[in-house]
C-alpha cells in the first residue's frame, strides 16, 4: 500500500484528520500536492465529483505564500478504521511496522515532504511529539540511516522561511 502510505505520511505532517482528511500544501509544494491529489482519487473517487478537486488560495496574513488543499471523508474513514491513523497522539500507523520497505519509504517521503527541510546538519524533520520522533527514528534505522533527535526552538519564537525565500 505505498500510495496510501505516502498519503498518510503527508497527512501526518501538514494535514489534519477527523471526519474528513485534509491535506495542505504551501508555495512550491503545491505541485507535489497535485501529485498526491491524483493518488488520492484512485482510492476516493468522490473527489472527482467536487467542483474543485484542489482548492488554491492566494497568500494571506498568516501564510505569505499561495496555499492549496484537498480533502476526503472516504480516506479519513479508511485511514482511521484500517490503519489506526491519529494525530493525537501522533503515531506511526501499526500496519507500517510490518510493511515492506517500499511502503515504509513512501510513508517517510510523504512525511518529510510535509515537515522536512535541509539544514547544515542534514535533513531535519520538524515535529513536536518526542515519541513520534522516536518511532520515525526506528523506521529510519531499518534503512541503516543514523538519526538524532534535538530540541529545536519553541512554539513562541518559531519563525518559518520557505525555501523559495517567501
């Protein structure tokens, strides 16, 4: 289930899930969002019935870059019922612990596309849930990738600058 895993990984990063699963993309990531939207349509044909499959919004006070989103109630139900996906607490879905490498890599790709960036120390995953980071660290170790967890800033002083300078 690599396609579903990538959708779940990205949702764990910049999305939200309740009765509906909502994916959000910003700036240059909108193109990647369109790729994920196309994946989602395979599993949630109800997306094709919507007037706009992916809504694109101009910059506003909170987000200084264009933003886009799409959502699905079908995928929300599937992810919660079949995979136990939850963002509170944020945990790696149980079925990923026994999945093949391709599927785990797809989950990590989706997650890092949402919450990852590059710094001088290497590739960084920005998350605030220590247990979730430990789980991600364990998944990475299965690929023989060494990772470390560092405390980095706090919510009050957090300042985000996008790769394109926005």
